[in-house]
């Protein structure tokens, strides 16, 4: 434990009726951290916040603030150090927004004191910060869900604590407001506050939090930087959901693709995809969803097909951008093609840099050619591509489909059958 | 609270004027009609206001005004104010707009305590024995209700009401059992404790109730800001550092003692604590720092007005004021219940 730890949780457990809701949770937070607590429903995220705050007394373990156990603080002293924004607050009476925000000043006032002008100023300042200053006199029961959350957030800020606990503050919010709350938190963390937030949206957590703690079944599964926590391995363990985590090239952010792994086991079927130029994204995704073992080539670096292949962690051959496929890569491509059970040739446009892909296709055991437009329109090498293509189609076992037909075939899980049937047909 | 400042600045003085005027009218009006001017003369003379000492009074008017009607009106103000404040406080503490000393069983608990003191023959020895027992009964009732209704630290609106009804009926059964043993012919006595009224109230009742009720209201005014926090619910209140249980028990005890003294001098008058704070909340908002003093004044006005009504409807026989408040309050309660149900959906 270092001096900079503002909050330490040691071996915290919460047991209710012999059921471990939280099990031996330990972590420490230092000043300025914006920690997102993520995990599936029922992982114990909200319970963890309540236990740390002392609202629900933990069954075992210790919570230290500035190296002092929270049990040594009175409720009021604790409230001066930690603000806690609950998931749903029901106010049965028509208090105005300012009234609610002012309740944040409660721990700072003596029991006989009324709010002073300075308290009202602090409340107004925070309402302006969260953009609800115009709602001062509106009843909290008559504002929108988003406004209400921002009022409650302003209340938590008005408590002027070093630590803020926020339990899904973005629930019920529009996308814009969700981001806004995260941005506010990032800003206040930059000013030296420490935020612990239960987050549902993993993408937002990845975008804004400085650190993530992934809970699963009451345990800390992993704790670290967003890039290290949000991996398909951990997400699969926590959420029991098949995911692909990748860097979204458009946003530059971590993104998550979820899918349901197909029922049929296709993992022993090798499919090689000859693509490029953004022609095979859908095909790769569909094949991946259905659990095929994938390889691909030769794609050019920076091509969106290359990005898709990378996201799905595919065994892929890459060539330098705008260059012809080198002999070495071409040889490797032919090897993979020869080894694959099924080879898919995409609806490619052929130029000098990728004509080798077309030549390599001849090595396929079973070739499926995708043809959405006639080859004549896709030949940029003066008729050479047309020639090779025509010859390829003559080969035994080759079938020609549109993208749509192919995707349907993959979805129906008939890719392998097709190959077998075809080989039978040609044998006859 | 700032928004309602403007309205409140005028509301408090206006209410005080209404209360005073209403009290004078209630004192002078009745079977024995006494002109307003004479009424004032009688009161001023008794209070030793300079210039009124030498006035000769009509002895019959003097007796009616000063020894029958005035204490009755003052008891009415005290009881109305006390019950309204107790209601406002309980609604705040339970964060439930339907709480009221009558509805959650506090009044019948107090009545049971008072009857116990009477049946044990303790009331003659000390003036404060009966209120002491009444306070005990009311605290017992509130404890029972809360224990029955709370589940995991939460008290759902409807469960609180059901628990309150159960406790009320239980306490009522004990009371009527005791009264039967005491003297089965004393139906009037029974009526007094079960329905509540202001008839036959004397100065001794004023002296008994004034101190505790007024100081109880004072304490509630002082703690009003804390009630604003309690209204937000357990977790929210604890999040800002309130010692929820301690405060809840403390404030609830004060409200129960107020109720106990009100019940001792007037029996169990229902619905004042429900109707008055609710209507006042519409005027001044939910901030208890305003709601409590305003409810106190409005409670006094409401009960004195109901009493005038009770005396007015059939002049020869007085209807008990508890009947009138129930006639006004019960429909209002049902209306509120419907609204709460709708908002919970």
C-alpha cells in the first residue's frame, strides 16, 4: 500500500444466506483514477459499490480511505470523503432540482445550520457544470430521465468529496448524455478526484476509463488498463459470450463484436479466402460465426479486408500496399490454398498487384468463385485476368455463386456438403 | 425552496390572521349567542388587558365564553396543530404521503395507553400519568407498525398502511375490552377515545397539552432540514452522511409524544395529519422547514373549522369533531391512495 492510495479494499467478501455475492475482492485506487467496474448482470458490481461505501456492511474484509478504515469514520465524516450516486432514487415528494442538489451539502453543515449562500453557490456551480442550471426550480419528478441523472450527478459533486462512487449513472440516458457523464467524470478525475463507476457499456468504459475491473460471479476476473481487460478471453469467461475485440479503424477506439458460435463444429474445416479491396468482410464474418478455421491471402496492408482479418485474428498473408505480390508470399499463398478444404475466390478487381491471387486459385482442391459482376468488367490487366478466370471455371468441382448465395450457404451450414456433393458430381 | 419564498412571505401572516379571526368567531358563535364585541371584552378582561378591567360582564356570557368555548377553541388549535405536524413528520420519515398518526396506529396506541392509566386508577394521583401512559402506548404502536411493515430496511407504502390498520384494530380491541371491564355503560367514554372530540374541554386540558405540543412542534421545526434528507430514503440519506436510524427514531418519538398529548385531551381525532400536510405541500412545496410551521397553523384552522361545523350542522346536538374530520379525511385518503397506486405503476 503506497501513500498515493486514496482507497484500498482488502479481501472484501459479502455472503448472504451462504451465497457468496462477493469473494475476496482486493484492489487499491490512487488519486485521479477513473475506474470502471464492469461485468455481467449479477456479477456483484452494485453490491461491491455499496459494500465499499458501507451502505451494505461487508461480511469480511476491510475498506480503507487514506489508510483509515471506514469503520472509524462517522456517517458524516464518511460523506465528506465519498459521494455515492445510486442507481435509482425515488423521490416521493416534489422537491426542486436545487433542493436535491443542496442535499449534497448536508455533511458540511452543522445540525442546526441552514444552507448558507456559499452552499447555494456551490450547488449552482455544479448544476451549471452538468448543464442543468436552468432546471433549478423544476420538480425532480417532472424532468426527463437524462436531466434527473445529471441533477443527481450534480448533487454528488456538490458533496465536494475526493472520491465518487457512481452506480450506473448512464442508465436511461441517450447516447449523447451517456458520453457526457463519462466526459464529466474524466474531467473531474483530471482535477484530482477519484471515480469508481459501475458501467454497463463496455465501449464507453474502454473509451473513457483509465482502468477497468472486470467482475464475474463475485470475483475480480481481471483488473488493469482497458486494453488488457477487454480481451475476448476475459469477456468470454465473464459474459459467456463469444466476442471479438478489435480496434475500430474509424473511431480509433476499442470495439467489440459479439456473435453466437454456431452449433455445428466446423473447426476441422479449413477455408481459405482470396480477397482484398473490401470484398470479403461479410464472408469472413459469416464464416467466423460458423466456426470455420480460416486463412486468407493475399490481402494488401491497409485494405479493409486486412483489418477484418486482423480483428478476427485470422491466419492471413499480407502484401505491401500497392505492390505486386512477392514470389515468397505468392508461394505461401499457394501452399495454404492447396492445404485448404475449401477455397473462396472473391469478386475481385484484378490489377498487376493482385493478378497472382487469381493464378494461385488454380491450386485449390475445392474452389468456390464469387461472381457478382462479369469478369470482363473487373479486368485491369488487358484481358489476362479474363483468360485465367475462364480457364479456372472449366476446372472440375468449381462452382460459381453470387455473394448472397454464398452467405446463405454458409449460414445454412452447407459449405462442406457442397464441396462433397460437387466432387461426387464431377466424379460421375 | 427559493421559488416558494414569495408565496410563503404572505402565506404565514395570512394564516395567522385567519386563525385568529376564526378563533374569535368560533368562540362567540353557538347556542348562546354572544356578540363579537362582548366576546372580545370578556377575553380581554380575563387577560388583564388595560382598559377592560372595569367592564361588568354578563355572568352567563362570561361563563360560556371564557370557561367553555375559549378553552375548547384553544385545545382545538393545539390538537389540530399537533396532529398536522405529527402527520407531516411521519410522512417525511416514512417517505410516504399516506402516513398519519391515525392511520399507522399511533393514535389508537395513545388511546389504549390513556385508558390503561384510567383503568389502573392512576389518573387522579398525577396530572401527567395519563399522558405518560398515552405516550408509551403510541410509541409501542409505532414500533409494532414499523416492525410489521419493514422488510430489508424498506417500508412499502401499502404494507405500512396495512400494518397500521392491523395495529390500530388491535389497539382498538384492547381499548374496548378494557372499557367494557371498566364500565359497560360508559358509551360516551368509549366514543371519546375512539372518535375524538373537543366537547367539555377546560383550561386544565389547555395547560396539560400546551407545553408538550408546542415544544414538540418547536423541536420538529428545528429538525426540519434533517427530515428533508430522510424523505429521500435510507440509502440516499446515508450517502450524504445522515444517521438515519437514530434520527428516524428520535423524530418519530417526538411525533408520537405530540400525538399522545393530543389524544389525551381530545381522543383520537383522525385524518388531520393526513389532509393538512398534503394540502400545504401543494402550497409551499415539500421543504419541511416551511411545511411544518405552515401545517401547524393550517392544522389549527382546520380543526377549529371542523368543530364549528360540528356544532353548526344540528344545533341541538353536537356532532363530535372526529366524525367531521373522518367525513372530510376518508375520501381524501382514498383519493391519495389512488394517486399513489397510479404513480407506482
